[in-house]
C-alpha cells in the first residue's frame, strides 16, 4: 500500500540548510571519518554511497548526534548542532532493531512525540491527534494495534517513518532503508521518500544498489572515510567516480 496523498499537515521550509564542515569521528583513536564536508537543504534526497566500512552509518549517527564528533562542524539552519536535535530523526538498519520488543505500531509512533513532551508533560489530545495523522499518512491506521514483528519489511519501514513524522522531524537519516525489501515495497518506499522531500524534508540515506540510486535520490555523497565527491546523482554516478571511491 502507498502512503496517503498528504503526509503531514505542516509543510517544511525548503530553505533550511545543513552544512557539514571538516567532520571527523574517532572510535578508540581509530579514524572512522575524516574531512567530511558537504552542504544541502530541505527538499533533497541525498544518498551516501561507498564500500562497506566506509563510514556511512557512522556519518548518519554523527549527524543525528548519536556518536560524538572528534572535530569539525555540523550546522543546521545556521546554528551549530552540538548534541541531539529533535528536528533530526534517525532510522537504523532493520537488523539493528529488536523486533521482539513488545510494542505495537501505535506505540512505536507515539515514541516520536516524547521529544516534544519534555519533562513531566503528559500525552495530550494534540499529541494523540499528531500520532493519528502520522498513522493515516503512512497508511498504518488499520495496523496500529499489531506488534511490530508482525509487519512486513516495507510496513516496518513505514512505521519508523511514521514515528519520524510524529516527531515533526525536518531531517530523516536512514541507514540502508531499502535492504531486504522486495521490488514492490522498494518502489513504494521510493515514492514515499520522494513525497516527503517534496513536502520540504531533507532525506539522507546510505544506499548500496547502484542500479537504483539515480531514480531514488537527486543528490549523492561519495564517501570512503572522507568525502570523495558531492553533487547531482545523474552527474556523479559514473563508473569512473565509483571506481575511484571504492578503491580510495
């Protein structure tokens, strides 16, 4: 099933810029990322392309504030991001999720409201309405009482996107969102991400299928520990550039 026509009642500004400059991340003194620099804005779908171990997941987590940066700057809407921001939503790889965790689809989406509640605030009618809208937008209303393990792969990805929408996130950081999905589910997810970007969100996702990257993403960051190129996907995805990136 495809998402409904209007994913969220509030559209996001296309002029919100994400600027990353000289970003470095160390794991126990081992360099995971170095000298990562690029800038983009809401309305774009950015693919992170590079070999296994290139640091794509680390970059997503660093932007999300889940791993500390060693140096460099991450600026969002002109302000440096030092810690986690509720305007950023991170969606992990499916194998990193404990699908046996006893939570329903609605319970998962409700988690997106927690950052908005703050200390000691109770779940309000507005919060419940926002969750209802996110479920409806992602075509999950009829599945809201199911445990997340009972969903198909495509439905699970939609549930996590619904959580991000309930969070009212501007930037969606997705780690290999198409892995394990069949063709129909992949096509539906691709249309959904395009719709979310058209509404003014920024999509950044690691991706490994070179045959689909141009159709799914309009921008590409080539990365192999450091930046190997950033630009339009239809211009940057060439055999020469990919060979240079994967052997960097």
